């Protein structure tokens, strides 16, 4: 499926979208569009790879041991952004799912750039190929200027939003184990668009 070049005709995802099971929402996020209405211009990208995390039986989830000050947003209302720092260097963004009080979220692993690509290059701070601009969770946050300041924001109120985009058929989606974890590593909770060049691997 070819990606449209404008986000103007898409509405934000409704609140009910985020209340399904985390695995359902993870699959449904593929093809949706992440937008950051940055002061320097619009940044937009189509979601092409995600990973699901849940407090129940998933030892890789930040929420597995219960609420803490760090992961409190993950236990909050669905449709909010959970942002954290890894390795003291990279930020990762997650979409909170299910119900208030349930520790569940979907990590955005890769995006296909749609708008603001020149600005994304500047935010990355290095000249990289288009394919390598947003093909990893840390790269996505850097290219979209997303950090801990946006932890807990409502994705229906901006400046960061998720738009309807173009949902993809199940036949275009592949699943498998998540990347870079050692606990609950056998769970096939990573979902991506088969053949999309912006998938991380």
C-alpha cells in the first residue's frame, strides 16, 4: 500500500480505539499516522512496526511488577503517551491501552516519514538515509522531537496526535518475537508491515 503524502483529511483516532485489548490495538495501530505539530513545522509518519507490552504474564513489561513513579502513566487512562529513557540516551514512546489501572502499552518501533522529513533530519543531528531516519524506537523519538516532556499527554489533544491514516489488512501484517529483550522473549507480540522498507529489521 502506498502512503499518502498529506495528513489534512484524517481525523484523530477516537477514545474507544485505545480501549481494546493491547494485542488488538497493537495490530490496529499499523497504518495509522503519528503527528507532532511542532513549533518549527508539522512532523508526520505512518506507523509500520510496533510491540505490545502488558502487566499480566509479560516480564519484559515495565508494568510487570506493578505501578511505580516511572511507569505510572502506563497504568493511567488509555490514549495517552508513555515516554521513557533507555541506556541514558534514547527515548521510547508508547501508546497506553485498555483501561485506567491496567499496565499496558504499545511501543512504536518504526515509522514511515510522510511530512517534515527535512526537519526530522535536523532533529536526528546527522545525515542519514531516508530508510534509517525512523527505523527504530529511539530514532523515531529523536526525529519527532519527543522526550520526557511529553510523558502522559493525551494523544487526542495534541501537540502529538494519532490520526486515522489508512488501516491495513491482516494479510499485510506479520508478527514475531519482540526485539532486544531477554524476559518473555518467546511472546510473538511484535507486529509489522511485511515488506515495508522502514521496519527496523
